[in-house]
């Protein structure tokens, strides 16, 4: 049995370069060697569409959604950079996609026209797609597809369709929560750095007979140090933004998996069309063998016998095509049932737990600073209370 390739893959977007269009500099190293490429957002978009078409039934991670305006704004550029980095990291976990001709062309071609470079790849026949899948998914060779597996795919498709609106709604709610948390943080900074100081300087100073040592925010260094620590901690990241990103990514990933299922439907439809074609050909053959004139035979040369022989060859070709499509459909269903759906679910739950742990740790650190701050305020205030 062939051992799984565990060679490390390092791939990073090192910088974004803005000119007429924004480009992202990708650097890294894999078992093939080092690479460096300058790619625009549209290059990622073309790559992903190509992967979906040439790897039907295989999940391809999403990229940020297109937007009509503001593509060169720094906030948009950095946001895209972050999510495109996530795309590259997810692809690196899918060895069959990462080492595919399509992705390696994206990483290593010197052609600046990515669409042209990808279109230049050899066209794939049904047989070639099937053989490619057999090579990349050897553990699925010979698997049989039963009604339970077909139900697993259709049930998951139904679940994703139902989940889409719920995720969008939750995403908007978390955005509001993150905005409220940011507003609280901003107001806290104003309170500690402006309101408290101004009140003590302009009002309280009279009540304490101009004794500056009685001022809390002005005179107690520990209070100010802790307030600055809180400000610095919040400046690094707003913790709830991680939850916003979690749901933003999940919305895109659910959409990406739905696109994967549509590619399966496309192959299913090819098989159904070939089966209908075979039925039509057999019907035509029966009429020709019975000596009847058909609409097609009226515009064809040769006798009914000659036309029947030609049609028999076409029927054999169609039967071969159907067999290949049936094998490919079985392989795609196996990939979805035994690999893609289970991996998607596992990744989603792990990502959720990972983000919750990260947010809870950051919130605990921040809350400890708040407790420290208010303890310092309380200690300083108690010493100044006049009985």
C-alpha cells in the first residue's frame, strides 16, 4: 500500500503589492522545491473555477467573494490577503489538489495570463478523469455505492441548503456583537484617558483643596499603567472579530461545498443524457432493422442495412461512455461519502472549538486586566475617602 505523503508544505502570502491592480506575493517550499509567484485576486478566482471543473466532486476551498468597488482600499486588500492565505493553507492540506497540474501551474508558471495558462492544460476525457481519481484515491477503488451512501449525499446537500440562511443571520448578529464590544472598549479608553482625567483636573481638584496626591487617574501610576495595558491588548485584536471571521469563512465554505455537489450533479446529468441517447439509438436501430424509414434515415446515405451497422457501432460507443460515466459517478459518490463530507464536518467542529478556546483565553486575559484595573482604582479611592 502506498504511504501517505507527509512532506511539509510551506506556503505564505508575504506581501500585497498595489499598483493599477493589487497583487499578492506567494512564497514557499514543497517537495518539488522553492517557488515564488505574484498573483492577482482574479488569478485565484480562475484557478478555483478550473479546479472545480477538472476535479468534479472534490471539495475546493473558497476564496473571498468578489466585490464591485473598493478593491484597492487597504482594508479590503488586507482582508483579502488574510482569507487568500487561509485558502492556500487549506489547499496545502489536500494533497491531490495541491500537487495537481492546475495548482502547480498556478504556483510555478511564468505566464502572467493565468486564464490562458490554465486553459493550456491538456483537455481531460472521462476516462482520464476516472484514472486520475483512481490514482489519487486508491483507498476508494472497488467501493460499492448503495442507497445509504446516496442518501448521505442528498441529506447533506439538504442540510447545507437549510443552513445557509441561518449562517448568514448568525454572522450579522455576531457582527453587531463585535461592534458593540468595540464600542465599549472605545468608551472605556475615553473614560480612563479623558473623562476621568478632566473631571479630576477641572472639578475634583477643588474638592480636595488642590492636593494632586488625592487624584486617582492623575496621580496613581498603577491605574494608568493597567489602563494602557488594556488599551494595548484591545489594539492587538478585538476578540469577537475571531467569531465574525469564523462565520464569514463558514458561509463561504458551505457555499463551496454546494458548488462541489453541483459538479457531481453535472456528471450525473452527463450520464442521464448518455442513457437517453442510448435509448434513442436503440429505438432507431429497431426501426431500421424492421425496414422502416425514420426521420434520420431519410437524410442519410446508404441502405437501411448500412445505416443499421453504423448505428450499432455508435451504440457500442455510447454503451462504453455510459460505463465510464457510471464508474466515475460511483467514484465521485465514494469520494464525497468516505472523504469530503466527513472531513468537512470534522474541520468545522475543530475550527469552532479552536476559535472558542482562543476567544476564551483572550477574554480571560482581558478580564484579568479589567479586574486589576478596578482593584487599583478601588484601592486608591479607599485611601482617599474622607470620614
